[in-house]
């Protein structure tokens, strides 16, 4: 199962991704995280990005997803390729080639989760902190979700404290509705 968290930068996708991974691992699931690859891009990102930088990011994201999905039961993506494409469109415009590629790639996600813009970005050493840029990416993403007819699971901004638990239950129930919270040995005191 491949899950992608969607949303503009600075809204807590990475934190949520790690919380989810920990919760799912405690349930005995084999989980891998595909981290945000833009942080490792050797080319300019944010408002100074280039087509080459965004193509590097998109290709690297896709390769990471392929590798993780080949080896793990559950893959949590810190962001989707659609999010990354928003930065390309914002910086250098859209391209028909990438539009077609995205239309083929997006169905590879079993679950899309939209993380709302509920907080302003803070400096983390990489991502931009300009609120207007954060809002522009969020608007682009909303438009791309709408145009493609996508229906991500939308997390309510006012319920931030319950996001992790809510998603853990949703994901675990899709994988195995009878998945026990603890191993049977733990339930009977480990006697055997």
C-alpha cells in the first residue's frame, strides 16, 4: 500500500509521516518512508527553482517510491508527485510531458491524504518561509486536485491532534481489518 501526504510546505507532513510510521510499525507492519527529496536537490528550489531542479525532484521522488514499494508492505510518501509538480508550475510553468506522466503516476497511490494549511512555515534550513509562496502552492495544489477529479482524505485543520490516530486506523483497516493491536504472545503474557 502506498500513501502520499499532500499539501504545501510547512504544514507538518513530515512530522505526521513519522508519527504514522511509528504507529503502523507498532502494529507489526513493514513500513518505509519516502522523505521529501527536494531537501537533497543539488539545484535551486523554492522561488529560485529551475525546470532542471524540479525534474530532478520529480524523477528522484518516483525512483524512491518504486524502490520502497518493491521492498515494503506500506510506503508513506512525505509528499506526492503532484505536490512537487506544483513547485514546477509555479516556478517555470507546466509541460504536456509532465502532465501526462502525472496522470499515469497518480493512480499508483492507494491513498492520498490532504494536509491543510493550518500554520505558517518556519525556517528549517531549506524551505521558504514567505506566507504568500506557501499560499500560492496550496492554491495550485487545490486546483490540480480539482481538475484531476481527485478525492483525497482531507484532514480537518482544527483536529490536528487526532490526525495520526485517525490515519493509523484508516490505513490499518484497509490492510487487514482483523489486524490485532498486539501480538498474541503479548496478550497472553508471553506464555507459550
